[in-house]
C-alpha cells in the first residue's frame, strides 16, 4: 500500500469487528511523509531479525524478552493465578527462573525474599504469600496436552488450535513432536505458513517439553481414549451454580472431551441450568436433536 508515517488511511471493520486497512489516501504535494524503517536487529539481544514477509521475529531462543514473554504466557495459559506478572518478572530479573521448568523447582524458601523485607527475613519470619504461590505452582503439575503446547508461546498457537490437531489424531506429545510440516499443513485450519511456524516452534522447545514430561515435572492428560468423556463434545450457556464456566470447560478437557463455543451439528450435549429457556442455543439444539442437560446431569457424566 506504500504506507508511510503520517499517511491518511481508509479503515473498515471486517467481520463486523476486525480493523482492516484497505487503502492509503494520496498525500498532498506539500506533505512530508517519513518512510517506515523495518528493524533489522532485536532491541533486546541485538540478534539479526528474520523477515519471512508475514512475520518479523528474533530467532534467538535465549533472547531475554522472548524468554520472559514465554514465562508469562505459561503462567497465563496454565492459570497459576498466584504467580503474578510482577513476581515472575522479578524472579526472571534475578535469574531465579530462566525457563518454564525452573518455575517448578521453586521452594517456599526461594520465594520468601520476594515477599518480606530484610528486617523480616533476618527475624526468620514466614511468608504466607510465598507459601500460597508455592502451593499454587504445585497444584498445576497435571495439565491437558492442549494447555501444555499452548503454554510454550509458539506464535499463533493457542489451545483451540492445538485441540484441532488433537482431533485430527495428534493425540500425544510424541506424535506432535515427530510430525512434519507437510503433515500439519494438511490438517483443517492449518496451511503452509502456520504449519511452518508450529513445527519450528515445537523443534525449538522440544528438548524442554520432553524433559518436563519424561522427568515427571508435568503429567500430561493426553490420548484418544483417555477419560470418561472421550469422544464427547460440550457447549455451555448461561451461569452454572457450583463452578465457573471456565472450570467446567477444563473438566471436560481433563476427562478427554472437547468444548465447542456454539451449538453445531454433532455436538454431544448443550449444558444449561435453564433447559426450558427460549434462547437461540436451546432452539438450535432442539432443531439438531442435541440433548440439553443441566449442571447436575453434567456432573453425573463425570462419574
């Protein structure tokens, strides 16, 4: 589009929400516009950037900014809520945590100095905050394969994308790390560019991934027939009584099932506490002959 700094542009909303630049308004003859200079080096580690046309990135696996971003992504995806952004940043700056694996080696003693001042430390005081963070980390050692892969911060690869791969037969970590670009590109929703990014990201993180699983740091929930909900899909609507919707969705995934965001053909169950509601999802479920169950019935399925 020959876009420059200072250009006037025409923007539309694609899909009713996503902004899309469609053209550049011709500039007046007296307007001085500045060319956009594409960076050549990483601002954090000074490595030469790689320009793939649709993607400009730092190839240095150990770039400080890249590693910190990955740590924050892991904490967010795995949902270790008590390990906040400020704390993980401080742990990284002080080199206490240099990789995802390091998070799981932290002890209460390691964490205490980040919660107490020097005087309190010298007095031998305990930190409830440190104990809470430690407990939160330990409670997140068993996770789904989709969360595990998404947590490694591979560009454009979230849980939903990984679940698409799992549905296509890539049901274990071994199958994923041994797959080729051609194989991944043939999966629905993937194409050459995303497949290349995915396989490159897996290759870059393969050693740590396998080490965490083989060494027992993380227990993966994986496999085609793993769990009582294997082969079943669920869509949730409305409020639940005993848990948050996100927790219910995680339960489905942990038990081997899949979660859909809308009522579609082939859906196993629509879960709602108002089964008599005239909502659009209830009507769609009735049209497609999909069972509509309440929370109690859903919980019985888990047993």
